């Protein structure tokens, strides 16, 4: 290779001569190069060298290949293509003078997008990392050197030039003085750039830039076929970028008029290139990270918010980092918007196409709407692009019609708010231009200007648009709503949805319509339809209607329908009562349990044995218990043919009686009794009697079950009736279970059931006296002595039934009237009552919570010889302590202790003994120690007692007493035993204490016996 083939010496001489002649040129060149190195090109090394390689390949008409080899402290960049020429060397050494002004070689693209270099300054990017760049080519080599440039300036001399160098602290331009270099590019490549790196910071920058290189670089430089990146971390090859992207490219050449208008403000060399190109690329892999900046065609700092890669020949400002404003940029923005719309159109078409081998179209269900600009722009250029795109997209077919899949322009499309895919398919034939949408699509569709129809509006129009559709069509429509009816807001919008009925009508709204099931007889549905019951046409039935408020037409739901109730309650006035009866009974017969609680069914009129129409609740089954016990003036036997046709369970469900029946109501307010209970005899009186404090207001019962028709029972039928009530579980519960009444203060109170109350208040025996209050067959004989005897047949009733109807088994069963009767008969002097029986009876009476209206004038007290006697009430006292029994001066004794004593005092209006006597001990007595043996046997006794020769209390002699301080006083051993026992609250040990005191020699025996206590 000959020396200096590129004439580098001549270039150096010319540059140095110019600097010497005009040192200001030196300063201008140095400043310009420094601006490029530290400004626009500081991080564009890889991009600019790859761009130069792409230009070289395009000009040579060969596949472009680039090798970036980063080893140690040196970066080698080798490429294929046109080798270095003298013009190229001059261009490298001349700022802003590009050697790429020649015409493109034959076969190059007419739009010029193959060659992207335009300014001839890209090589300045090497100055960011190196002060000694070298370019070796098959045609020769050239190098640049900061040190050699400084030496050449120094050798040249000249006061002015030396002064400029000193002012710059010796810093000189690197790329203005080329030097001849020797060497060859790597095998397989035509040119190589060798960059000895300046320092560690430069090495770090190179590492980062190589790591960031990716598909966008290949897409921006179509002249490159591959880029090989070799570093200490391994080798990475960039190739086949188009297989990973969906690409749409547009290009063109400006005519003379456009060139004059659009390029007038651009540099001269740019005006000589009147072509443009725009490329949009969408990654096939959703995980691909986009640079989010505009490429012009290499990266700028103009932010891009669109989910795509944009490479366009935008004009750049001098920094090459920002797009220059002006008419050319405005034109390219419009071209980019049109191209973006075409790309979305292609993607929309491809979304419905089968997979293709064409790498530029791809396949799959691309969501085009996610590519529509929404939200805020990322910058001025981004805002301009978005506005231009949104001006074009509404007229571009990118949304797909539901009906036939055809692509529609957004301005011609319509969406139904809230409709899902299934519902859209049904609506499509009757809503022109209907497209599908999701909530995520809302912003995009709004940006495209797609018209929206509210779901409620479409539903309202269905009644007219689909009035002639078959019930099967409507069923399909309801089925399409299955995914929508779970949303409460959408259900509200579907509130007026048309529904075809079995009678041929089309009504709006599914709420409260009845959905017929297969178990319901067709003739029954038809019969009820005549009376206004709204039943959905069987062919239109769909589960979605139930979510919209329709009611599955079980026997229960049909019976609960207000129209059915009206028909039943007015069945006596119906044109054909028997048809009504047949419809209702057929319905009930399918499942009699479904009629539970529908008390008004008892108003249904049926035929009796004489053919007369009688309400069901006044009919009885012939030969039944009900017929036997109910007054035949109130009830009539039902026509046996009805029994045979519908069965006893169905008839019983509507109120026909085979035995006694019940009625149940929940959440009963005693001051506003429900209609279901109004026919019960004296129900208002029961409510008053059981209400807390006699006031019904605010009192409630959770559930009340009552036996009906008690007032229709024959007087002589009660033995049989009570036997029935004891054997039929439902009737038994209605009688014996107490009702829980909750007052206004939320306190619960258990009260007799209505049925028990009615029997106690209303049932009279042959003697004209109530059954209630009589002695139970198993009552205590003392209590029974004061009460009337119950009839013999009550012995056959179980105890719970006897108690419920008011028979008295124990004192606690007495009501206030019963207590008055017992007290009155207890004070009868003709009665002979033993002391032991009376003591037991007193204990029971003292615990009663009820009191008679008036206290008795006479009371029975303890008498002599184990019997009792009657005295006037004011001659008696209640002795609540055994020591008071020594005070015969106080009157006759009524004996009880504790709460029972207080209760007897109140019940009999007799004072306690301590209320009529002070009980004060006369004298003080002599203190004495309680024997050790007594304390050992009864540890609770006090340590000291007071001995008296003669003990008197209130002047009355007694043998023992316990004073107000609990101190025992006694005058006898027997009295001492009682005093110690009472003072220690161990009255049950008084006999043991007395034995120890009277027989001390038995101490060992008593102690041994006590060990078993």
C-alpha cells in the first residue's frame, strides 16, 4: 500500500495554513468539535458508527454487517460496504461537510431510506470515548490524534495561533488533522474503526451503549443485515428484527412546490434530499420494552407515549436530539398519523385472519383498541402526533362489527353500554353497526368518537324492534344475559326488558313474573292467566329471568301471587267457583307443604255434601275427629268427591278440617294483630292479658301458633278434644308451649299460649265452673283439699296437657284467683290440717310471685298437739326465726324462713315478728367460753356465749336468744345448743351440740361420727 493514499498531508497543510492565517478559525473549529463531542454526540457512538456502516453497505449494494468488538481498553467497529475514500477522509476532517451527497447507486430505494446520514458529523461521536481514533479500510488507513495535532500546531508556530492554544489550555481539535495509518480491517469486513478508550468512564459508556443496542437500531438502519456485539460477557447477534415486529412503512418524494414550501428553512444539503420516510413497528412479543422516544431515524429525546416504535425522517435541530419545528415536521406528523392508522387497519384485518407466513402481517387476536392514543401526551411532538392520529382513526376501518365481522369505521360504529359478547350477538341483527366493547375499551372508543347507547335505551327499544320475535328468540336473548345479570347496575338497566307471557302478551320487566316449571299443569296456568296472574311463556323461560326478579313458579310462588289471593278471597263471587277451586287445589295437590302459612287459602269456597258453596275453613272431612267435636251449626261436611279427587293433604292445606287446625303468624305486634289471627275468638283479650304491664303497645311475639275454631267445639266434646290435643304434635305444641313476649324494653316474658289461655278462660264444666283451677289428679293432698276436684277423665291426659289447661298440681300452678280460693279455704275452721302439712304448704305459698286482690281476714297458724287453728289475721305474726316461737305473747305463728317468710308476710298481710316486738335482751349475762369439743364439731360457732340465770326478752322469759350482734345467750343447756346453732348459721347441728353439752362422755363417739359428715 502506498504512503498517504488519501492525501492527508495536504489536508493538514491547508487546515494549518488556515489556522495560521486566521487563528479565529482554529477557535471556531475547536469550539464546534467540542460542542459535538460534549453535546449532541456524547452518547451516540454505537448509533452513529452503525449508521455510517449502513450507508457504506447501501452505497456498495451489499448486505450490511457490523462487528462491535470490545476487548480490554479498545473498541473495534468493523463493517462491510464501500471502503474509505479520499473524499471520505476529507469529510471526516471537515465539520458538517458530508461525503454522502452523491446519487444513490442503482437499485437503492427511491425514497432514500437506505442511507440515513445527512450531516457528515456523526463520526464526531467517537470523541466521547477516544482521543486517538483510527479508520482502516481495504483502500488505506487514516488516524486522528490529539497529541499529534497539538505537536503539528506547535511546529507550525505563529503568535496568534499559539495564543489561541494557550487560551484553550492546550486543548486542540482532534478530527481536523488526519494522519496516514497502516493496517487492515478484520477478515470479512471492508472498513474498521479502532478506538483506544480514553479512561474507565469511556469504557463504562461503551459497555452501556452496547448493552442498550437492540432491534430498534436494525429497524432504523435497513441497510444493515446483522450487528454482532462481542464483549467480555459474550457475543450477541442482532438480526432478523422484522420477524419480531409488525411493520408498516410509507415513503415519498416532495414535488417542487412542496420542496419550496417545506424545506425553505432547512440547510442547503437537506434541501437536496427531497424525500421522506415513516416506519411504524409494533412488537409481536407483548413483553418487548419500547424506547418510548421518536427515532429520526436514530434515537432523539422526543418522548413518545404510543405503544409502538416510530422511525421517521424528521428534521433535527443542531443538537440532533430534538425534532426541529417547522412546516416539514408538521407534514411528517400528518404522514406518520396516516401511516399509524394504516398499521392499525392492517392489524385489525390480521386479527381475524388465519396465521400467515408473511412476517410483515403476522397473526393472532391483536387488540387494536389498546393502540389508540388515550390519556395525557408525553411532550409537544407526542401531542401533535396523537391529535393527528385521532383525526384520522375515526375514518379508518379498525373496529369489527358483531353481526358479520366486517371492519367498520369508528364514526359508523355503536356500542351498547354494559352489553357483553353474548348479548351483543343477539342484538347485532337489530342494532346496525354494533361492535363489542369492554370496560377497558371505554377511553379508546370515546377517543375514536364511537357512539354509545345506554343499555336501558336499547332495552326500551326492544319491545318495538323485536315485537314479532318468537318466545324461543327471547329465551336465547335472556340466555345471552347470563354474564350481565350478576351486575347490580346492569340489572337495573334491564329492568324494562320485554318478556312474552303464556297468554300471548309482551310485557315490560321481568320482576314478579312467574316462571313455570314442568311440574305445573298447563290447564292450571291457563286458568290463573285469566285472573291476571302473569306467567312467562314456557318457551321463553331462562334462568337469567330469575336474576332479573322473575319468580320460579313453584306451587308456593303461584299461590303467593296477589292475583291468586284475590281470586281465592272472592271465589264465592266468581263466574265459575268450581274452576277456581280446581285450579287452586290442583296446584296445592302437587305439594301441599307449599301452602303452609297462606292462611287466606281457607277462604276458598268448595262444595259441601249438599252441593252448597262453603269456605274451606268451615268444612270438615266426613267421619273425622273434626266433624265429631265441632258444632254442626258452624261447619259442614265436604263433598266426598273432592276428597277422592284431590286427597286429604291438599284439602287440609287449604283449611278443610280432619282434626283441629292451627294458624301461625310471625313477627306479631300485639297492638296490631295480623289479619291471619283476626278470626281467632278473643285474640284481642289474650293480647291484653299477656302484654307486659297490661299495655300491648310495643310488645311483640316472634312467632305465634294458635289452635283455631276453639269456640266451635261442642261443650260435651272437651274430653275428646283434649285427648286429641295431647296426641297430635302440632296441636300439642300450640297448646303447651309458652309464648315469648318481648316488651318495649326488650325484656322477654314467657306467657301462656293463646290456646291454653282460651281453654282456661272459656271452658266450663257441667257445674258451670271452669275446668281451670281444679286440682290435678296428682296434686298434693293438702293442696287438693282446698281445690275443686277435676273430672275423672282428666286422669287420662298427660301431666303437660293438664297443666296447660289450668289444672293445679302444685302451689306454683295457682293463678291469682286460685290463690285467693286456697287462702279462703285454708282459713275455714272446719278444715283439720296437721302441723306438718301446714308447714310444708307455707313453704310453697311463700315463694309465689302472684298475690290475690285482697288479703284474707283469717289465717291458719300453729296450734297445740301437732294441729293447727284459725285466728284473725291481726292476731298472727310470721316467725322467720325459731327463737321467736318462744314469744307466745305475740300471737299465733305462721312459720317460714328467708324469702318465704317475706312472701308469706306480704301474701297474708301479716307482720313479721320483729316488726311487732323489739327483741331486746334484759340484762347482760355472764360471758363463758364455748366448750372446745363443740368448736371442734361445729367450727362456725362463736368462741364466747352469755350465760343467764333467767333470760328475758322484752320482759318475756325465754330459754335462749341471739341478739342483734349475733351473740348467743342461754339459760339452759338445751337453749344453749339452739343459740349456738342459730348464731353459727348451722341450725342443722343443734342436736349434735346438745348431745355434747348434755353427755360430754360421748365426745369420742360424736367426733368419730362427725368424720363421716
